[in-house]
């Protein structure tokens, strides 16, 4: 895990995205942070089948996107001045479809750091996150707007035997190798014992680090909310979990851990599909 792509798409999460990328990079040898801001080429709220793009609306859209780009660049410059210890940092702005650009550029990175889209956000904020998660090749680090103090010192791993969960653990190995504490969260969703991930135990055994096993019962909580609660209560500063894709209509009706996390994560979450 050497190249981190930090995506700036919201002013309110820009500081947390940059700080989180910096915290992760500071734990990894020779890490590079590529900061990306994608300026929308077309108004994502415009419906061509129902509306007419007037010159006034086009001018307003261009002014709004230019102002957002300027604010995000200012956030980057402020953070950069206070992060002198991070020598290898780059900035670039591109114009186009945000989701497509992030997927393309994320293919060149080992980790995509992106801010949680506000629930009221119009346009393609959610589309970008979902594209990065389900269409991209790299794992994503989803961060809320609150700037964390640490990331990776104490890692909680949401575990149930599955290929998706195993891929998430594999993606997080570079950080797990450097963690001071690891807690394995096992929800009581089925009867019988749930074996811990063998790959994780092997990595930790190399460092003589024994993970804490943390079984829990969701109770009346959704599984996503329960995972966040249990990770926080354990004192973790990062939650690692697999991302399970479902058709949108099924997710809307039944929910699911992935949708819960995307909707309300209040701590950094490393996800991989």
C-alpha cells in the first residue's frame, strides 16, 4: 500500500479526507498521496428530459463549480502547509464525470480515501462512492467529516467467513502489520462457532500480536450500526469490513451492513468489495 488517492468532493469533508490520508501515509513507508478534485462537466441535478438549460442556469452552475474548486484547493493548501513531514504529495484537478474519473484514477492507487457524502447532497456524491467501491479495484477508506486523531493504531475487523471479508482483510494487511491492537468483531448471526480469518491470524502471529475476539449480538440494531457501535466501544480507530453489493431496490427494502455504513459511518471505515 504505497499510493493513496485522496478524493476531494465536499468542502465539509475535505479536511478529514486530507488528514486521514496523511495519518495513513505516516504509518506506511514511502507512501505517496495524490490529491484529486474532479470538477463536474455538466450539472448533475439537471434533467434534460424535463428542463431547459438556460444561459442563466449554465452561468450559475459554472460559477458554483469554480467556487467549489477554489474552496477545495484552499483546503488542500492549508493542509499542505501544516504537513511538512509528508514530502510526497501531489494535487491535480480534472473535469468530467466524477464517478468515472475516480474509478479510472483509483485503478492506479492502492487505497482511495473519500469523504462520506452528506445525506442531503444533490448530484453524484453517492454515485462516486458506490462506483469507487463496487467498480474500482482498490479498497476505499470512507471518512466522516470529523477529523480523526489516529488511524490504524487499533483496528477492528468485521468478520464473517466469506470471500468478500477475506479480500477486505487482505487489502488491510499493510495497516494490520503495523497496528498496535486488533479486535475481531463477530456478530451472532448464526449458530455455532465462527472461525477467525486465518490470513489475519498469520499476519499477527508474525508480530506475536494476539487479536481480541469480540463476539456481539446486534439486538434491535441494524448490523451496520452494531458494527460501528462495537468498534467504537472496543476503542478502535478504524473499522475494516467487506462490502456486499445488492440490487438497489433490494437494499432499499432490506437494508444491509454496507448500506448502513455508507449512510451513517461516524468513524473511518476501510471497505473492499
